[in-house]
C-alpha cells in the first residue's frame, strides 16, 4: 500500500517523503525530479523534435555529477554497501547510454521506456538504496562540520 502512495507521488513532483536530510543530496535528488518532470512532459507530446536527446544528455551529465558527490560522501563516511551502490550507479549510466543509442534509431516508445525506468529508479533507489547510507553520512557531516 505504501508503494502505491509513492508511485502516485513520483508521477508528480518532488515531495518531502524523499528527503534524506542531507542537504546537498536532497538538492541533487530534487534536480532529478525536475529532469523526470521534463521527461513526463515529453511523453505527452506527439513529437519531441530532438528534445528527448537533450534531456537524455542532461540526465547523463547530471547523474555523473550526482553520483560523484554521493559516492564521495558514502566512502568518506564508511557507510555500508559502498560497492553495491557504485554498481547500481554504473547500471544507471549504462541504461542512459542505451537510451541514447535507442534515440538514434527513432524508437517510438523510448520516452515511455525512460519514464518507466526513471519512475522505478527514483522510487526504489532514493527510498531504499540511498536510505542505507543516511545515518553514516549524517554522522560524518556532523563530525566534519559540513552539510
């Protein structure tokens, strides 16, 4: 039942149920939701005239930036499952590269495939996987005096 609530929320915009209370990460996660909202808007258009490629490129660039930030914090804080987290980030990047390739072939259902992937990613990764490092990173930032 909770999953249904979160799936409904993810079709709209960022909401506070996704807060990890790590300012830098929350700000970056909010940006992912903004990109997702753009993808949702494109999915409602009959033609996107190259806009989808721009969004795919933005998503890939932003993911690299965010993943570097997140991985650095996870590693510095000695949070659990660092290697698993990195593997999931690599999977995300590979998936986005696959979307770029599919865009080259004018895949008519590509935008819907991206919506489905991003919805699952944002729901599961932020809520579940990122949740595993929260305590360690928060303690590290308190000790380090940064946030």
